[in-house]
């Protein structure tokens, strides 16, 4: 049985170091923030190339805290994509703001920047003939204040921040990079997490850099944002513990997780190299066997973190056949994502309809993801691809 992701092989590789690091935290009695968290933040900031790293309790909290730091709340609109994990749009709703969806491109799975421009114009004019908008009462729609953009680096490939940052700046919007799936990726030698004003990532176990529970981090270059985010992380604390100067949350990363993450960071470059090997192996095998799927294409000067290796079948029937063949051979596959967010019941209040985001809807019916992890052997890659053939 080939695992979809292989945390066991990784653990076997670093078991003594990880166990010692966890035990050291337990023995130290320093469970909340403290030296391990500070050391991790320094290493993460250094790795990403950002001035400040604020670790936190999850990728979702990272997004919520970022929106809180930007003062986003009821009556505000934030643009994001519908073809992503729930949290990207959920964070917007959590702070009381309204997600305004923008479709993705089929090739990169990331935000379509031309559609973003149309969405901004449509909202400014409250004119859904320019781009689909939430079907809210007219007065409510007209009163929405556009505040920012959350772009997502889906499956590990960074979105087009050169374009997104330019469009956002021209319209007075902030940009948050949802780098939950792209830690370790880069674009033109700049690392994911550093590509927008605020970068948010996740250390959920299945992400490229995962801990043994929930965790996340925020990256910024602005010292004032750093201070605000550290305050939000601890109930809006001010100069001392029992002074509260704003609303916040319990958003801290556990010291045990910070210790685990440092041991995983020690081998992360090697793991990233192996993810590139696996992706290249898939691309070569899919091409040489002439498998009828579209393999992911990575633009020049970009390196994906390969959170997922997601291919696109011709149609839903072909996808089911591929998945059944692999399943029969004991090879797991997943569908990320089977439903676009504008079609989820949780966002029914926005009034979006099927047909609003044709590319996202089409992708949900055709994509599937193959096993992807740094410990996948070349022979296993060949076997997986051979198992796709009828
Ligand atoms: C996983 C993920 C998140 C949320 O991260 P958690 O740590 O699970 O809260 C946010 N956005 C995207 C795109 C993700 O894949």
C-alpha cells in the first residue's frame, strides 16, 4: 500500500531528535511561547525572507488575525477564490466581512487576475453584469467597502503576486498571501509567505511543513503590523499581561509544536528536493505513457512546494475511471476540492449560483490528486502511473 502522504517515513528518519526535543519542552515546563517559539520564529522568518514571523495556532487563525490586524469587519468586502480550502473564505466571514469570489485559471488553479480586475470594478459599480457578485439586498451590496484580497497558493504554486499586488495597490486594497499549501515554494527567488503585505501559512500535519497537531505562522515586514499581530495573538494585550488594548484571540503556537517544527525544518530542504524529484518523475511518466490527463504546469522561475500533485482528467467519468483503477491497485487518490466554496451551504447567504464561477466548477468535476510526499520511491511513481492505464 502506497500512502497518500507518508509521515511515518519522516518520523522514522528524525525520531530520536523529535522525541528528545518534545521531552525537553515537557521537562522545561515552558509550554506557552518561550524560547522554542522564539527560536522557531527567527528561523522561519529567515527561511521565508520576511522581517518578522508571528507563529500562531493554525493557518486559519493566521488568516483571521491578519484580517483583524487590517481592521476588517462587518460591511467590508474581501476578494478571494472559490476553488480552495474552506478557511480562505471562512476567515473573511469569521471577522464579519463579506467574501467576494473571483474565479481561478484552469492552468495554475490560482486567482485569475483579469477576473480580479473585473470583480473590483463590478463591486465599485454594484453591477453584476461585469462580474458575478454576492446577491445581497441592493443597499447592502452598494454599501460594501472593498478592503483587500486573499490570494491562495493552491497545491503549492504561488499565485501571480506581481499582478495581484499591482492591481490591489491601484485600488487601495491590501493583499494577504494564503501560503498554507506553499511553504517552501518560490517565485523569482522570493519565498512563499513573503510575496504580499502579509503571508499566512499552516503547519497542519499534511502541509509541506507540518507539526504534530495544529499550527501556523504569519509573515510581515512592517514592525507596526508585527506588534499588532503579537497583541492580537494574546487577547489584544498591551504593554503588560492584564492590559488589553484591542480585541484578540488565543492564537498562540504550542512550544511542543515549535520544538517539533525545528527538527522538521532541519530536513526540510532535502524534503523539498525530493518533492521536486517526485513531481518531475510524475511529469515524465505521465508523458511517456501518454496518459490522458493534464499534468500540473509550473511557470518559469517558479518552484512549487508540491503540497498536492493534482491532475485534470478529460471529464468526470474519466476521473472516476482513473480513481477506480488506482484504488483497485491499492493506491489512494483524493479530490481537492469536490465542491467550490460558492456552492457550499455555509456560504448560501451570499446567494451565488451555479455558473457564477465556471472554471472552479469545472475543475471540481475533473481534478484528482495522486500520492505526493518526499519519500515516494521512483519505482512507486512508475507503478502509480502504470496503474492509470486500463
Ligand atoms: C490548510 C489550509 C488553511 C488552513 O490551515 P489550518 O492550519 O488547517 O487552519 C488555509 N488555507 C488553505 C489554502 C489551506 O490549505
